[in-house]
């Protein structure tokens, strides 16, 4: 019951899809920044 944002399941699937579509690239870029070696970021200056 907590995840029924809309009355129709199609809109629920669209909400989940766009949520994942926008969150995953942000998480991946953040993880790349955290786990990337420091000398690579220093050479790009």
C-alpha cells in the first residue's frame, strides 16, 4: 500500500522506471568519483 502513488499500475511502473533512470547514472558517477585514483583527477587540471 505504501508504493501506490497512482491509481493505475502503468503510472506506477513509469514512476519507478524514471526514478531508476535518473538515479542510477548519478549513483554510478558518484561511485566513479569516489573509487577513481587521485592522480587521474590531478592530471586533468
